C-alpha cells in the first residue's frame, strides 16, 4: 500500500497552481493521471497567470511540460498519463498544438506514447464556416513509463457490452432499416420477405446469438460483393436485399464517440464528458487505484473516479471550480451505471 503525503491526502480536491501542488505528492503514488489542461488562447478560466494565456505557443508547451514532468515522477511504474488537448487556429491555419505537445513530451520525458485515442464529438458546436469543416474531434494522448502498464480490456469492453444491451432493449433496433425497406423499389412480396428476415435477425441480436448486423437493400445501398450462388451479390439480385451477421466482440478501436456535455449552473467553459472519462478509468486504472487530475475544472474526473470506486486527487487554480468540484464529487453515488 502506498504511503501518501499527509499534506495532500487522497480523496481530496485542492486550490493551487498545479506545478506547486504536484510537488507535495510522493513518488510513484498515482496510478492514472487523466486531465484536459486549459487550451492555448481559447478561453478565460478566471485566474490571472493560469496556463493557457501565454504569449507564445512555445511558452505554453514549456509550462505544460513542467507539469507533465511532475506527473511522470508521481506515476506508478504500471501507470498511465492521459492528456487531452484541443487545437488552435491562428492566421487561418491550425497550429497543431496537441501534436507539438506530444512530440515535446516524447523528446524530453522517459515515457512512450501507446495510443492516440480520438474523441469524436457527436454534437460539435454548430458553425457556418464556408471554407473549412467544423472541428469535431480531439486527441487523448496515452503515455506510459514501462511495458508493464495496467490495461483492463475486459472492463473497457464490458461497458461497451452494457451499452449494446441497452440499445438492443431500447425498441429502436432495426427501425432505420424498416424505413429504408418501405422507401425502396422492391416489390411488395420482396418487402414482406425483407421485413420478416429483419425481424428474425433482430431477435438473434436480442437473444445474444450475434453481436450485430448490417442490411443492404437494392437501390438504397451499394452492391454487395460475392459471386457465388447464395452470396450477397446474388441475394441482392434475387431477393432485393442481403443481411450480414456480425459475430463476436466489437473491435477494440482507438475511438470514443460521445456528445459534448453541459451541466446547468456550472460556469466552467469546457466540461469533460463523463462517458469518455469512465471508459479511460476502467481501461487504465485498477479498482483501488488513485486517479489524479491536475486541472480538475468542473470535477468530472474526480466524480467519475469516486463513482467507479477509485481514489482521487483534484487540483485547480480557480477556487470557484474547486468548490464546485468538491460538491459534485461528494454528491455522487458510489455505485453507478458504469459498474457492471
């Protein structure tokens, strides 16, 4: 059992400059650092001198590197450091802020980057750009100190399994395909057969016999490949549709899809989505581990850590954010939807 500093006990959220407060934490005492520092020249976080308002990108990266170095020191040998950063446009060009930071880390710190996990925002801020696309992704860089890092794929996939189960029981499975069948140019007899086979495969999913399915309908979807009798192309030609059954677990991808979150009454301008945080905590930290967020902001990391039975430490330079984070974290139920 790790002996933690009496000055900064676990299960606490404190006000202060991250670099200074991190120096009060003992070596190799934190299992997961999970954070989203203030983005470069993006928002006003309410405190003069806070990271994010530097005059140059180089200065911003250097200040983050100082914090990162302390995170490396306090990390267990099997731990992870996950930093989420957003990019910045200047003079019409992206600065590649996240990748400049990640490259600087790899050059200066004894860590390796094992994944860049992409958060796909399902509801990005609507913009009416005429000459570029709306930004809808952000990277989460997963750094480790050694080859012996903790990794619980079973817990990570169990959350996906729960979500699939909820989708199966939600009454909407196959609804889109039913609509496409009606819109297709299939004969009435073919539509009736398509509806029957669709209901059959939906039942197979709900009984857990297959992981999922895809349906291709003639005139709606691109032609299927396969030239043998009974193959998908032949089925499309003869029946007007084909159903592809998906067996086994979903692929363990480096992509997390979820909406941007807002919480009523919270003044923080950038709130971590609970779903993203929960997945990373389940994947990267042991059940009794310590999760630290040196830029705790609205308290999502500490709240979800407590919900999932982990110890937590939060730090923020803004006392208003710290007070809210403490209250939010204390108020959570320790048994939540993510625990299976």
